[in-house]
């Protein structure tokens, strides 16, 4: 149970950081960029 709570907390913190950063850049992430990011993170952590 604690791991899911930590995961949720981390996700909430990440969203708080990511959204203003995205707005500051005045650009929106598209699906392609997100997919590339996920692939790169997957390679790094797996």
C-alpha cells in the first residue's frame, strides 16, 4: 500500500512541475514526443 501512495504522491508532484514548465515553454507536448520520452526512460530504467 505504501508503494502506491508514494507513486501517487510522486505523480502529483511531477504533474505540478511539468504543467507550469510546459506553459512556460508556450508549447504543448504531442503524442510523438511523449512516446519518445517513454521509450528513452524505459531504456534507461530497464
